[in-house]
C-alpha cells in the first residue's frame, strides 16, 4: 500500500479558515484592535528574510496585523535586547518572532530568553521549554509543535512507540523529543556523536529527521511500516531523509515541501491567536 501522505499544507489551510474566524472575534472583543505579531529579522540572510515574509503573509491571510522589525548585520546584543524589551511592553503586540539564525556577535540565547513568556509564541525561551517539558502550560517550539499537530490530525498513534529523533537543536530536536515523550512514546535522541545511527533508526516506529543535511538519513535504514517525519528543506526540494524509495514501504510520511514547513508557520500563527485570546480572557 502506498504511504499515507501527512499533508501539512492541507492541514494548515484548514486551520487558517478557523483562525480567520477567531481573529475576527478577537477584533470584535477588543474594540476593533487587530491582534499583532512582531517579527524581528537581524541581518540580510536571504533564507531568513523569505521565512519572515512567509510568516507575515500568513498573518495577513487570517486577518492579523504584523510589524516587521529589520535590524542591520552589525546589530549588538544590547541593541537587540532593547528592541525586544520595547516589544515586550507594547500592549498592541501579542507575539514576538525572533528569526534564527542571527549574526555571530549576537548572544542568541540571551535574546530569545528576554522574550516574555506570554509573547513567546514561537516557543524559543528556556522557560517555555522547561514548562513544556514538565507538562505545564507553554507555547511549544513552532516546528516540533507543528509536527505534533500534524501527527494528531492524522491520528498517528504515539503511545508506546519507539520514536527516534535525529538532531538535538534547541528549537527542533530537543523539544521534539520532549513532546514525543510527553505523548508516551519511547524516545531516542541521536546527534553527531551517535554511534551506529543506521542500526538505531532501523528499530524506529517513528523517525524524525532534523539534521540539516540533504537526504542524510537513507531510505534503507528505515523499516517497513514506519512513520517518517522530515523537518529538512534544501535546495532542489529535498529534505533530511531520502524519501523517494519510502513511498511504497512506510505507513506514512511528510512530503518535502508541503509537510512540516507549512505546519511550522501555521503553529506560530495559531499560538499568536491564542496569545491574543488569553490576553482578553
Ligand atoms: P541544527 O541546529 O543545525 O541541528 C542539527 C542537528 O543535527 C544537531 O543536533 C546535530 O548534532 C545533528 N547532526 C549533525 N550531523 C549529524 C550526523 N552526522 N549524525 C547525527 N546527527 C547529526 O539544525 P535545526 O535548526 O535543528 O534544523 C534541522 C533541520 O530542520 C534543517 O534541515 C532545517 O532546515 C530544518 N528546519 C525546518 C524548519 C521548518 O519550518 N520546516 C524549521 C527549522 C528547521 P550535534 O548537536 O551533535 O551537532
């Protein structure tokens, strides 16, 4: 049987219809004030600029406002912290997105952590991560949270399953592993020092590829009937997993593009709407 396609684009589109309604209600309840996401882009990385633009477009589609803060390549940590502070205390701003990666002189962790918890709609702070890991209320890191939403949308069972996450970055691999653990999967986290990676992957019921290297995870490492989630996206339209040969072998897979990417943006917007709703609650 061909693999079920976990269609992130379709799920994101469905959610946007519902989000437009919720934004309209929020406006009504706040005397016409439009909920707003602030995006911060530091430096001129073209890929980051594209991602920020896509996030602003998604705001527009659901009727949310967005402001685009653009800061130069030479920005210092202090300057960025001051800008975040300004947005933290801006009552018209419901959420803050600080686009990663930032120029090397910036203390990225300090800047992420300066975002107040109720505006951390991209789920990047240590506090948010800790709360999420402990099962407390917090916005999840957008990409892994989007993956969890996608798996839920297709009723993919996680409990008791052997899940292998390849990658341990603060925004993706680590929170992904915690979310799967909280969903009662048995989780293995792999990274650049992991030994016998193909062997570990071959035992996985669920594989999440978050490595950042095109088609690094080979199709023949993955067992028949597995659930395959590919977070990567590289020039040429390939992800971190060699997906081609898996289409007639695994139970389900996320396409590249159109799988994880749209769910990341959609989760950011969903969490921004939730932040607006919480403020009015
Ligand atoms: P990252 O910060 O570069 O982290 C990559 C991870 O892969 C690291 O933990 C690294 O291990 C691990 N790794 C590197 N080489 C490895 C190897 N040979 N064997 C096993 N593990 C290895 O990347 P990221 O930000 O997490 O992103 C991962 C992927 O997801 C990228 O393809 C990125 O484009 C994609 N992504 C997509 C979205 C989206 O919205 N769709 C959002 C974010 C990221 P060490 O920790 O040991 O170095």
